[in-house]
C-alpha cells in the first residue's frame, strides 16, 4: 500500500512491476517477481502532477470523500465497543441513536456556516469523535486487573449522552475559529436534549464533563490555584489559561490511550511550550518523550536516524523503548521540510 503524493518519474521506473509480468528490476540487475497473491495499491491525495500515462498505469480511480458516507465508519466502530456493553440492552442502541441525532445535523451546519483555518474531511472528524469516546470507554474493557461491575455500566448509561456531547464539541466543533465557535455554540444548544444540563453562561467550549462528579464543570476548576514559584526565572513562568488547560487535557487523554495527536495553530501561541510542560510533568511515569524539530533541510534519513538511535533492540527486527516504558515522539514544526518536485515531503512520508 503506497500512501503519499504521485511521483511521475518513480511510476515510470515501476513499469515492469506494474505490468502483467509483475517483475521488479533493480539497479543491481536483480529481478524480484511478485507472486499472484500480491498486488500494489496506491492511495494518493491528488493527481496534480500525474500524467495520463501514470493514471492509466496505476489504474487510479477517483473517489469523492463524501461517497463513502459516515455510516460504515460508525458501524465498524460500534463493533469494537467493550463486550460488557451488551449487559445493558439499551446502551449500544443509545450510542447509535446519539450519532443519528447529533452528527449529520452538526456536520452539515459546520460545513455550511463555519470557516476552518486548516481544512478537514468529514470522515476524519467522525474518527476524531470516536477516538475521544474510545478514551472514555477504555476502562470498561475487562482485564485481569480491571474488573467492571454492572453498576459501572449503569453509571455510564446514565451519562453517555453528556460524554458524547463533550466528544462532539472537541471533534466536529473544534476545527473552526472563534467566530465559528460562537455559531456552533448557539446551534448545538438548540438541539441538546434535556438530559444534558449544560450551564447557560459562557460557551459550550468552557465546560468539561467530569466523569466522577457527573456534572459539567468550568475548565479552570480542574486545576489548583496557580502560584508562582519563587525560584523560577521569569522565562520559566507559564501561567495556565483556558486554552492551555483544555488543550493539555485533551492531548494527555489521547496520548495515554495510544492515539496520535496533531496540534496546528498560528506561530507564537504557546503550542511547543505547553506540549513540553505536559510531556515532562503531566504524563504517568512510564512515558518518556523524544523531541525532534523539523527544519527546511531535514531529510528522511535524518528523521529515521534520530528515532533509531533512541530505540533499544528487543529481539531480531524489533526495536522500542526500554522495557516497561512507552515512547511519545514529539515533532515540532512538522510542516517545515522542503517539498520535492512532485510535492512530497520525505520526512513526513516516513512518519506516515
């Protein structure tokens, strides 16, 4: 499976392997034959630099992102929910009903009325919604250590709509700008059911659903009062704000549940500083982080070497963090690497 921009020269060099004889001829004169069961698939973003010959050679088919719809994503995700949810006959149908109630209307409203600084596609926003829900549902999977009681599942059933609304705000509603958030806030409040008792003051973005207290609380209440440490230098003082508190909370929630996080935004808004504070101070002990900063000159080889030197060899072909630890790789200035002739950015391709 090849994922990335089309490179016309690369495709021409692949002529023999893409033909019926399926033979890959290398520079060294070695010939590798693909078996009958093997196929090459190309998933590309666009055909901006592809010639008609390239398109026909790879048999590329254009598929509108909207053609698939969101139902297959939701249905396949529903199959991954914890088996315990079956104990309560109404829980899974309730979750499915919430998708039907909120998702199409809010997605349509967002696409029609709100501006996105960084463009997204619908199916990725739906994935973001399910990822946040996954983070909250993770503790309902039974393991030898984690036992789930019927009371736990009942508790979840009572507050599942609040959790869903929280995930909806921070997936479908968080890619827009401030003016868009105000519109999203007004629209969402018109379709909220009476179960979700969201406070009237401020916007829906100002509150988080506290799973232990079972109530909506303002973000600043989740942190103790800020006190400046005397020994810190002026440049080391970082005052938590509404934005930094909620961004750190969401990043931490996703990272601990093994989800990838991308944090875009204009320069000088504290993305790097806040992320570093979160990685250094707010993750559990078993997490270690590897910082990498991209520049215009970063190459794919440099990226690979920077990662390889941090990994330990476990066994043949298997590398990873020290035993009992987890690595979080933090990449700063992700979009910096220079584009090649055909629009590829090799360090980013290697991360994919």
